[in-house]
């Protein structure tokens, strides 16, 4: 062992300066590698913080727009809440349909509030179904349907069917006479009858 170590010791003693330079080079090389790795980590963190800062600045800049959007959303929710129906308020609920009838000139020959299904669990809303028949001219019936779907109440037409019918009194029997020069009444104007099932959003 001593024979092995002595030459090494002698070499170090004879080349102390060179050995010191090599050792220092190795040490400095390790330091350089550490600093390079550290620099890469710091640059990556700096880039991440820069992106976060830019996102924060963009968020701050869009603050007024976000507040405006929040206000619009709150107003929309308030309008929805104010136009929800209550199933037990039968007279008020049916009154909405008669208001549309008066505005359009169409006539309701049948109007029923059906039993509503139980709302889904934890749902803040309840769907109340209605069945109605409307008759009048095509324009009157179409106007009624349009107003029904676009009314403040949140309504959805689920099914409908339409058929032609006569509007007004029945035509006179053959051979009957009247005071008109032609000896009979003119046929009543043609129209349509619309059967509709509609669901309106309400409170449970």
C-alpha cells in the first residue's frame, strides 16, 4: 500500500501547482454547471411570473367590462325570476293567455292547466304544462302563437296541430233565403284552429 501511495504523494509534491490548478478547474467547473442550472430555473420562473403579471394586467384592464357583464347577468336573472309563475295562482296564470287573446283577436275555445311533474332534485324551477285550442284567421292564430312564445313568461311550445275551420256563424242550409239580393248569405271566412301544448317555467 505504501509503495502505491508514495508515488502519488511524490507526484503531487512535485506538481503541486498543476494539481492545484486541476483541482480548482474541477471545482470551478462544478460551480459553473450549478450556476447554469440555477440560471435556467430562474429564467423559467421569471417567464412564469411575467406571464402571470401580464394576465393580471389584462384582468385588471377588463375589470369594467367584467363588472358590466356581471350586471347584465344579474338583470337577466332578475327578469327570469320576476316572470316565473306559481302553479297555485290559477287565475293569474290563465289570465296571461286571455291577455294575448285580447291583443290578437284570436279566440280561446279551450284552456286547461295540467298537472305539473315534480321538479328535479334541487332544481330551482318547475315546469307547468297547459293545453289550449285557439281559433281565428291564420294571421290571428299565428300572432297568438308568436306572442305566446315571446311573452315575458318563459314558455316553450311542446306540441301543436293546426286544421282549417270556418270562422263565424255556420253557413245557411241549402234553399234558405235572406234579405240579400243573391237569396243567401255569403260563406263565412275561412280560418284555422290550433291545438297547442305549452310548458311555462315556474317556481316549485
